C-alpha cells in the first residue's frame, strides 16, 4: 500500500520507480503486491529519495511474513 500511494503521489508508474530503484518492474510489482519482501538496499533507496521511514517499510514486509 505504501508504494502504491507513493506512485500516485509522485505521479509515476512502476516502470519509472523501478528504474529509480535499479530493480526490475517484475520485482517491484511483487513487492507492491506482497509477494516479495523489500530488501535492505531497496528500503535504503526509498528512505533516501522519498524519506519513507524504515519502520514503515519493514513493518509492511514483516506483515507479509506473518501470513
């Protein structure tokens, strides 16, 4: 949800964000839809560029692990 909100707020699509994060569109889509956990590297990039708190990013990943 956080990344979907980011896409809307920044008015960018998954392809643009994946280029900024230097990851594939497929991986970004899996992260957005909860099929993959966010890596530390991607969390760092999101934190640095968009000032998203690590706790917010990692809590989202942890909730996926509990399913």
